C-alpha cells in the first residue's frame, strides 16, 4: 500500500527501532547480574519486498524460440509480496509460486531474479555503453535454482580409518531470505540502510511439465560464452568468481579468479552433464549469486590479501595488507608501480597479445600498505607519512602502492591465508624445553 504524506519514513522507523533496542539493552545491562534477564526481541521495521511479474507461456500462441519476453512483460500481471529476512528462502519462493498460480503443479512454475550486477544488452553496447555485464547475452534476469538455496559445509578430507557410510545424510543448511540476498546492515551503504530491500522477480508459467519454457534460451547454460564471468565451485566446495575459458555442449572450463591457471577446472554445463567425476560437480552459477560483492563495500582500514611484488607468476605468495585509500570509479587510472607480475589470460581485443585479467573490465584502484614489503623500498622511508596534493597518502612502492581492485593482484582476506595466521617482519625463531634429568647430547665430537 502507498504511504501517505504523514506516514513516518523508513529511516525514522529504523532509527526509532534501533534507539528503543539500545535503551532496552542499557537497562538490562544495568540490572543486577543475579536477576533473570528478559529475552530480547529484534524489530524488523520493513520486510523484504518481492515485486513480481507473471509471464504466462500458456497464453502465448508463438513457439518459445520466437516469443519476445519484453512484449510479454508489458501485458502480464504484476504484484508485490512481503517476507521476513528470517524466513527460509525456499519456503517463501514456494509460497509465492502457489499464490501466483493456484492449483498448478510446481513443475510448471519457476522464478527468475533480476541480476544484482550490471547488464548491458546489444542495443546499449552499440550505443557506446562501456559498463559490461557478467555475460554477453541475457536480459538481466537469472533463473533461481531452488536446490541451490542452501549452504554446504567445506569438504573435509577422508580419513583412511573411517568406516564407509551406507546412508549418507546431507549437511546442507537452508538459507534464510537475508542470507540468500546477502542483507547485512553492518556492511551496507548508508543509502541502503534507510530504505526497504526490493527484489524484482519474474514468475514463468508453462502449460504442462513437458512443454517448453518461454525463456529457455535465456537460461545461463544456454547463453554462456568464452569470457563470461560466473561463480564457480572448486573441489573443496568453496565458491569463487571465475571466467569461462572453454565451452563444449556438456562442460565448461573455468579459471578461478585470484588463482593460477594450474587450478583451472572442468565443470558440467548443467547439473548431471559431462562424464565421470564431472557429473557430480556443481555447474556454474550467476556472478555474485554465491560469492560476496566485497570489492564494492571496501573501505579504508579494511584488510585484504595482496600478491608479493617479487613472487613468481605461477607460484604467487600472498601477504596481508591494509587499505589506505579507495579511488573513485571515475578517477583516471594511476600508474601502477611496484606491483606483482600477473598471469596474462585475457585477450586485449587484437587477437594476439594477452593482458592480465580484470573482473568485468573494471579499473577502480585502491592504495594498500603491505608491512612485509617494507624492507624492499628502494628509497628511505620517511618517519612521518607524507600526502599528495589530493590529500591521499603518497605511494612508496612496493610497501605502499596502488593496485587494481578488480585484478588478480588482490583477493578477499582469508582466501589464501587463515584469519588467525599472523605474519612477522622478524626472523623465524624456534623454542624448546629440555627435561632437567635428561643427559646432554654430544652434538660434535673431536677426532
């Protein structure tokens, strides 16, 4: 329902709910520790808004290959549904399917979600729009696979002494709406904290379980090409951003972003396709449907992983780094000095020379400080950090240097190193304790 002019805004409601909860917490913390604390109730000011349009392939007299989905959208039914962030995503979507087409089999209904990454169609590309999408083909909506609305635990190595399990039970945990949409108020920009979360959906309906879908040609498996960006799962069940290197009728070869080409893998184009062990692997998913958009949320003070400037291309070494400055999207590219040599994978357009890979061809840069590179500076480091005319810290490569945020020189923290692993600039040391009653060992004996 539309809000009246006198209705409170979302920002004011959110502020009121946050203030009320903070006051309750203060009162509880001030009470005697022996008193029983009252349970806290979280206030969800606005639930998630699902705006949907129904594409009814039953009423279309044309074959699916010739149907213009844009013309269907102009004459289809539309509506809105609300759901809590704490509800299970699969349950919410199933309820939406049943509400959109009561009495119809679930095999005749499926949902598409508007992609969160930018999409540029052929008309926009011809007009000179340079911001590219993850795939070259499509209309900005990706099919929702209900069986993918779970989170799988990392794959553990098998113990040689562990007995075989006859009845294998899945450890997958269903995702909530908030987890599926990656809603985190602690990391969202301020503009997103003061307005409801809106998700645009398409509800596609067909006449029978054996009929062809109207949007069949727009499924990810039917439009993937070499150079498209996707999310891909490795053998340890970790999801990474990846680029398509090869496409066959049943499989695709992917390169995991931030990893050497020796880790490139063959995945099924669709679930169950391919031969041998490939069949059991997960097919590629739309970009950022399984991975996080951490680059767009990066801030000064955040930690990242950066390649060591002198490491080998095929055997890179990674260090922790701190973000000192974040460039703007519209900034002209700065000269990158003192960075690591990167593997050249992507064609630069002339069909001959290869260039380092850039995710979505974006060129935003950040300034990072790598403590482990301090001793490699060619000039003496000043005691006080200097700044340029623009107010940003001055680069002192490779200790303080600019890197491309969307290149393979940088990765999300804990990609290659564990969080609790601390690096030191000092020499490696070892310590031991000798038993007091133990005899001394003669290390060198004179002849």
